[in-house]
C-alpha cells in the first residue's frame, strides 16, 4: 500500500471509530488494511481496556437532560468517568445525549440485568416456563430455551443490552466500549430517570 493510501485509510478508520491516528494505523497493519476487521479489533481492544480499568473509581462525570419532541417525555442520565478532563469532552457529552435519547425512545427498566427487581425476573421466568411447558418441547431442552428467552428479555428491558436506536449493528454496551477505547479510561452509565406525562 502506498503512504498516501495509508493516510486516507487511517483517516477513514479514525472517522468511523474516533480512535487516535496511531491506534488506527496499528489496527490497519494488524488486519492487513481491512477496515471492517480493524474496527472489530479496536472494539475488542476497547473491551480489554474496560476490563483492565473495571476496578478504577469513577468520581467524575456529568448529568445530561433530554426532552423528547412534544415535551411529553424527559430523561436525566448520569454518566461517570475517572477524570474531569474526560467529563468535559464533546465525545462524552455526545454519548450521554445518545443514551438519554435511547432511554426516551425505548424505556428500559434499568441499566444492567443485575439491577432488575428479583420479583420481576421470577414472574417473567414463571410466565416463560408455563409457555414452554404448554408448547410440548422436550423437558431436557426447556432450561436452555428458558435461558435464551431471558437473554432476549434483557435486550428489551436493560439499557446496556438494548440495540442502539441510531445503529442497529451496535448495542449501548458496544457504544460504551468504543468510547472507552477512545478515551482510555473507565466510563459507566451510572443511573437514569425517565419521566412521561400521564404515566
């Protein structure tokens, strides 16, 4: 590949991921110039950064508000990070606004499955179990099918597992990992509240 082609490819990858030029160049070298594989590699590296920094304290961040068109739905969301430098970046603000819009549009119950009310989960398990028993599936398969149906439920009611409304190839968790890869520090969606007129 010529140097001129390299720079154009690096810039294209940088625009798609928001990651620094050197990291983009390394990813392209590792993947032989394949942009899609480079994007995937950078996403995996973002997950690795997130895992390494999982124990770090997130005492900085921001609260963003979003009022949906028509002023019938409003959202407040708190995003936490390690430093005030990252808290003030346009990238974190954009992420927070996207998350707030997601919450307004899809109305998740919580951030992660671990926050779901145990009574709600048990009730859903009971309903799904009864449906499966009535379907006549073999008993040996019921547990596996039930686990799959619970995972599907989490994609509907847990923010981080939901498909991003602006890009159906990403979940909110993918979006967060991409941001972590770009910023190089731990970032979390700490909590949110959603208001809807008449509900």
